[in-house]
C-alpha cells in the first residue's frame, strides 16, 4: 500500500481547517477537509497532537446520506454525500501534527 504522503492526489496545501490563522498553537483533535486532485471525492482528515495515541474514529448516521464523524467521541465533521457509499472509519485520514510550545 502506498503511503498517503507519496500520493500526490491529496492536495494538502488546500486542506481546510488544518491550521487556522487565528489558532497557530491550537492543540487537540481537529477535523479537516482534504481536496482530491482527481476529483473523485474529497477526504476527511482528523489531526491529532504528536505523541498522542491516534484517535478512534466512529461514524454515526444522522439522517439519510448525512453522517457525523467522531474522533474519540468528539464530533469533528459532518458528511453529506449525494451519491456513493456511506463513509467508514477507514476512509478517514489520520494526521499527526507537531505542536509548538
């Protein structure tokens, strides 16, 4: 299996919410949307602090095609798909981030 870091289809530079300007030193679990350059489907990433245990990802159906993504029981994203399968925990990318300070 190829490492996600070598898979250039993930547009990390365009990821939403990975490091908001107003929270340069933010700690804790955080959800992010990572665009897919192939246009197949964007991806959800969960960012956690370096040294912490990777969070357990769970998915709960809210209604119809709307699902909520949880990391260690904390809601980090809501997904609404017009088509395709419901997201699964294995679809969520886990990203360990360095923490300043």
